[in-house]
């Protein structure tokens, strides 16, 4: 998966589900005026394309690769066939969907009630949880688009975090130097989402998504 690759656009008939391993996919909503904001992200904890098994087939949002990497691609026919068996995969996907709804809900609350700096800290922490290193390739323009805020707000917030010694930003690269510092500046939204994912998915087998599918008989 390449940075900026569009997996689907609003109203598209989805043909595949994607299980990221090292890539991160951003789920966006784009307004009529062209403004956009991230409603959720999907990394190695989840799947892109829940409408395929929830019955809707299409969605008003779009999915764009935020961090380049790899993912497994599964045809809709195979996913639906296995989901309809009502076995372990169905339970796994429904529990993940509940966790994803929590993330979307908390993101909406965060965007409405918390400062840009708090939002940035939350977003950085969530992204860190999905990548093996503390290095993010991300411009301030892209971060502003993700958060649905002005670039100037991101510049100010990133500057505050850099002066505090928590991050280092240079030429589209963000290095996290002190994760605990970001956690101290973040709002409660990060902890709420992290706890809910842990509650719902900790007893689920981790690792290769195909191994999970294989245990379900796919």
C-alpha cells in the first residue's frame, strides 16, 4: 500500500476487505465544500471494509493510506461466505466493529471539545500504537487534514510539543522522543479508545489475519 493510495471513495461498491499489517489506513469524511477530517484509523488491529459484512456494501466515507506498508486483501465473496458461517470470524469482526464505533464516537467528542494540542497528542499516540518505530512520515498539512483543523493550529501545537522535548519535527518527519510527555498532554480520549480495544480484543488470537481465518475454516 502506497502513501495516499485511495482504497475506496464515497458511494463505491467495495470489492475487497483489507487487513493492514504494517500500513495504516485513514477513514475520512469529505464535505461538499471539500473539507475533510479523519473519523477513524485502521492499523494492524483491524479491517478496512466493515460495510461488506454489515450489509451496507457502500459508505459515505473514503479510505486513504496514511502510512505506507503492507496489508492482506480478501475478496468480498470469501469474507461474506466465512462471515455467514457464524463462527469465530463473525464474533471477531463484530467485536472489532464495536471498538471501531467507540473510536469514531470518541474522535467526534475530541474534535468538538478538546484543544488542537490535545487532539494532536491523541492522534500521535494512536499512530504510534500501529507502527513498530517512533518515526512518522507526515507533513503538517496532512495532519491538519486528518484532524480537520487549520494548518496554523497544528504548527503551533507541534511547536509546543517540540519545545517541551516530546517530539522532533523536520521536513515532514515526526520523531517521538518522549511518549510519556505526549500522554500527559493528551485528553482522556486516547485512554478510552485504547481501553475499549483491549477489552474487546485481548482474548482474540493475534498475528497473521489469515491464521485467524484459517482457524475459522476459510
